[in-house]
C-alpha cells in the first residue's frame, strides 16, 4: 500500500506541473491578429529626423556601449557595422571594463575602449549613445554613465530591450517609447510613467530614442544616417543592406506570446537528444552585420548554437573594423559548419536565407519563433 502511494505521489509530481502548463498554454491566443501596418506620415518622419540631428559635431561621435559579461549580439554589432559602412562619423564600441565583451546568444568581441578610456579621450562626450539589450538592466557603471551623457546633451538610442537599461537610468520617465514585444509589459509595470507608442518600430522623444525588437536597429540606423548625412547617403546604405524602406511603420499586433510560439519553444527545449553545434570559420573582412544576423538566428532555435572557429586565439577584424574573437581555437572541427553562402549576401538577404534554412532543417514553426524573437516581419525584407 505504501509503495503504491509513493508511485502515485511520484506520478503526481510529474503530471500535475504538466497539467498546469497545459492550462497556461490553453490561455494563450492561437496566433497573432495581424493587420497591415499603415504608412507613416512624412510629417512624422520629418519631426523624427529633425530630433536626431547631431547635437554637438557636424561629423558626430557615436558610442556603442555594452557590458562585458552579456550584451545582445545584433544590438551591439549591427549599429556599429551599419554606421561604419556609412562613414558618417566616428563609431566607437565600448565596454564597462577591460577584456572581451561576451555577446548573447552568440559571438564575442574586443571593444575599442573602456568607458573610462573613452571619457578620458572625449571629456565633452559623444553625440549619440547606442544602448543594446544587456543581461543586467541596472549595471551601476552603465547607469551612471548614461545619466551623465544624457545630461551633457547626447542623444540616447536604445535598441530592443536596451529600453529597460535606459529606463533604469530614469531616461524614459514621462517619455513616449517602445521596446521589444516580449519585455513591454514588464517595462511598463516597472516604469508606469512611460507612454507606450504602438505600431512604430522607433520612437523619439526629447533626445531619447527607442526601438522595437532586434532587427529594428536596421531602420533605426538608416534613419539616423539620413538625419546626419541626408537621404541619398541613407538610400545607398539601405541598398547595401538589401532594404527597400526604413520608415517606422510596424504591426505591433503581429508580435505577441502565442500558443504556437510557446509550444514550439517547449518542444524544442525538451528535444535534448537532438542538439546541433554549428561552426563558422572566423576570417578577416567578414560582414559583421550579416554574421550577427545569421549567428543570432541559428542560436535562437532552441535546437542549435553557433561557434566561431579559428586556428589562433587572436582577434580577427571584420569588414568594418570590429574585432571578433574565436569561441573555439582549433585546426580541426568535428561538428557541422554552416553553409558559407551567407557570407556573400547582403544582410537582410542573409537573414532571409537563414530563416529559410532553419525552416528546412527544423520546420516552419521553428523559423517562426526565431523571426518572432527577432521581431522581424516576414512579409518581406525591410518590412
């Protein structure tokens, strides 16, 4: 009798949480209600462009800041690569302390300078500060530095969940803003004075800009380039990225926690017997924007991860001067390598191909959860 009791008790410990999970999944919507994102009035874009004009220098100084232990991959690398290929200013990557900057969910880099070294060289401060998502929203070094730069007149641009970082610094109080769909409710709960703006990929209010999810850094940077150097320069860079347009239109209803999203992540997470590890050879002059998008996408499947491989431990410089570090130093790689086709493609094209390849390997549902995490519209590149 007692043995039977323990058996049933053990089964209850297993199945009752699953039953609770099932009830929670049942409360989620079956899918997002998607509407066509309406065009953004040109007058609204003109106001945004005027608000993003360089505040200090005709050729601005841009600082991209990150913490060493975990800063989001594309939030850090895409603004750097896009602005450097535009050649519209001096773009400096920063870390809170000396040593490598570990990016998540993939890659690591050597920053150009620490915050302290940057401040010593530029006591007047940058024109723009770009703030990626970070593993900690309240890093004291970052918070204090952001407050100082905002006070000194820099335009603060938060990419994706970087909005949580600048909100912790008090820079979103009583301002209009947006952020990645997954973190929106938490952001508004913690900072109720924020005035959320839906159906916009980017919002600018009194010297502070915010964006929706990860891929929104592409239109945000193109808008910044247009504000600094004009429409022709922005169009040239957009062509290099394979984007047709970069206004702030966005369909917020298309991005939310749904039953298919949750069940796919749950199923992929439980498939512990089927995990892939992909290698990418670290070579000079790689396009850091395409690399970031491809590595980020494949690392968000809950089935695979990406590692950079090199024969030597030293940093390798990308097309636009980012110093990437290998994850694994080896002359022999026993695992599978990602196909090299992405390296010759423009960034938006490389991302589309990565999503197609993910769908072919793991199914369309997995490609959809990756696009949802990236907050990337699938109706077309640049949508």
